[in-house]
């Protein structure tokens, strides 16, 4: 490069755009709302169903162990 060529040093910071910041905050609020709804649905519907299935499988394992031990 020749003498006097402009080389940016990176010290020029752009001012934050308030509209962009507002959009980011709104998106975060929407994400929190969605996460809360899905977590409550998971705890109310899916967890009890999974627990029932696990208990059934545990009973099957216990019964199969008792039968195999008697042989």
C-alpha cells in the first residue's frame, strides 16, 4: 500500500438502531411465552403418559424375572 492510503482501524462504532433493538426484545418475549406454554403442556400431558409406560414396562420386567427364576 502506498503512503496515505486509508486503512480503517475498527474504532468507528455505529450507533445502535432502536428499532432493531426493539424487535430483538419483542422476539425474546415471544420466545419466553412459547417456552412457558410448551413446558406446561409437556409437564401436564407428556410426563404422566411416559411415567405410566415406564411403570408398565417395569412390571413386565419384574414378571419376566420371576418366571425365569422359577424355572
